């Protein structure tokens, strides 16, 4: 049998993880501050340029949605790590008299972080912040679809960390598969539900624990009580960010009959105001990551149109430059891929519904979403959407922004993910909560060891 190409790296981390796990909060913060400095200063421009060359990501979007969230995550850890690491005393029972019970937060050990291409910096270093905070060693594999950015990511990790603690490995799917053969203590995967299933299968061979941050179709419900100007501005922003290539982008809109015309007209106005000379001329609009994804989107749009869907706005594209215009589309047949598969691009189908009740039925007929957005002032509609559905995360009268609050757990449910990330929840994902009892005095159990005499039986009764 040929040796796994990553065994040596993995074994060097296996030799190191206990020592890294014993590091103090100050030592962990030193590493995180070095990462913060690298992202904020030394490598900021290199990352902006790499992301622009990989898929035309505007510099501002790199600052706002790739670098800033990691800096914010590190600041949050700086404020809280000492407290998070402190063993947590818990209550006890009468039979355990003379002891104390507490939870000790220990590192999991050697972890694997596999990240996707859409936010390559944030989704590689974001989980790493939690992994380091919890005292782990890590191998990271960024996506092969963003070669320029992945190179800078590797350079940053190489400059800051000893490979026996943190190391970046580059490669395609085969690399990920080879890594997955190794008995990692935890695997943190961000990507599609289809690949998430493979990751879980691979993890099952070693019973590695997993965090799966997946995707899926995140619906937005809009009714006639919503403020149309604000709603459409927020939805258009959420959909156009990174040209719709974001896991929590509103995937499709469930709009009430009474709200539809006003919403479409306001969405058009917003898109025109975002890109006054057209999105193709705008420096504020990203491109589709590669031709495979471009063609996937083009096919989905063409098929829906050939089956009777109506383009309400946009629809232009250019394969050479991988430009895809923000596109609103109505009358999409229910079985079209636009309403079945995650769109992950700037096409926004509008589905007309009678009311919140019908929206709930549609949402519940599909796999559970990563995010659910409700735009309404009607309390009973808001309650209906939040109480009668299941989703990993939600916003009421907004979208996407919940990602940025590191006080909130972030993650899906079932098809959209398993486990939570960000802030304390990220720290916990990379920690083992070791339940510990420390006995100080003779224990009541000492009286109950065999042989089980009548006297002992009476004591229990
Ligand atoms: P993907 O699942 O194709 O790939 C993600 C990573 O998995 C890459 O590093 C890739 O090399 C690796 N990979 C691909 N196939 C593999 C296989 N067979 N075995 C092992 N590893 C494999 O995802 P993507 O196209 O890069 O990203 C888009 C998806 O990610 C969307 O579904 C999106 O919703 C989801 N996503 C989720 C979040 C979140 O936080 N929940 C964030 C961003 C993206």
C-alpha cells in the first residue's frame, strides 16, 4: 500500500497537538494577533488583488466580507477567550456529595479545514481562528477554484505558523480525498450538501467529529405590509453581493400576490441605482467564478425560459468575461432547476403565493434551508414563518447580515449543515467538553460496592 502523501505532515501535528492544547489563552491570542496583523496590514492588498484576479471581486467586498469578519472574529476571541477556556463548574447530585463537577474545555487535537471558493479567505481563516482559540493543530485545504487567493493564503500561513501547528495544503479534489483518509480528530468542512455527504462518509471511517457548513436554497418571504423600498434594497444587496455566490444569498422570493408588482418595480429601481451604467460596466459587481459555473447558471436560466418562465429584469451575460447580469425571473415551473437546486449566482426567481401559510408549505416541501428571510410588518405572518418552519438561521426584515454577529451561532440544519460556527460556538466546535468529577472526601458510592447485602439494598431504597 502506498503511503498517504500527507502522513508526514499529519504525524508532525499528532506529535505536537498535546503541547499546543496546553497553551495558555495568552499564547493563543499571540497567534491570532499575528494573523490579524497579517490580514489587516501586510497581506491586505495582496488578498484584494488575488480575489480580483480570481473572480473580479471588488476591493470593497474583499474588505467588507472577507477580511473584516475575520478581524471581528479575532477581536471577539480576544475579549472572551480567557473566560471560554476557564473550566465551568456545574451542579451535582446528593449521591456525589464530597465532590465537585466541572467541564474542562480541551482541544480536539489535529483538525482538517476544507473550504470553498466563494469566500476563500474568510472561510479558511474564519474556522482557523476558532481552531487556534481552542488550542488545535490544523491542516487547511482551500479551494482549487481560486488559485491566486489560495496561494496568498498559503503564503500567510507559511509566514506565521510552524507547519507542525498550522499548515496549508494546495490541491484539487484528489488532495481533499487523500487528506480525508487520515484519522483527523475533527473535520470542519464548508461547501455543498453533496460533497458534505462524502465528507461525513469519510469521517465515519475514523469516527472523526464533523462540522458541516453547507448550502441550499434560502427563501425570502415578502408580503404587502413590508416596506417595499427598504425590502428591495436589502434583497438586491443580498443577492448581488459576490454576484449571488454566497451561501446565505436569498435564493428565491416567495411574494404575496398583493406585493408582487410593487416588489418587482422597486427591485428594478434598486438594481438600476446600484449599477447606473449597467452591472457589466460596474467595478462594484463580481464575476462568476469559472466557466463551469457560468454555464450551469446559463443552462438553468435558458431551460426555465424555454419552459415558460419570464425574465422580468436582466438576463444578459457574457461567457468570455463570465459576467452574469442580476436577473429577476417569474413564472418559473416548480420542477425547474432554478426552484430545485441552489442557484449560487445572480438569478432571483419570484414565486407568487397567497399568504404566509402557503409560503410555509412551499418551504417545508424542500430540504431545510441555511437561512430564512421574512420581510413583513404583520406579526402573525412573521410568527407563522418562524414557528412553522425549520432553518439554520433567520433574519426578519433583513438578509445576510446575521453572518456578521459573532454572538450568534452560524450554521445549517440537516441538508444545510451540521454543527455551528462563529464566536463561542466555533470555539466549542473545536473543543471537547470533558466532563470531570473530582472527589475530595469519602464517596457515598464507597458504601455500595459488592457484595450487595440486605443492608445496602435498604440504603438505596
Ligand atoms: P464544494 O462542496 O464543491 O467544495 C468545497 C471543498 O470541498 C473544496 O475545497 C473542494 O476541493 C472539496 N471537495 C470537492 N469535492 C470533493 C470530494 N468529492 N471529496 C472531498 N472534497 C471535495 O463547494 P464549492 O463549490 O467550493 O462552494 C459552494 C457551496 O458551498 C455552496 O453549496 C454553498 O452554499 C456552500 N457554502 C456554504 C457556506 C456556509 O457557511 N454554510 C459558505 C460558503 C459556501
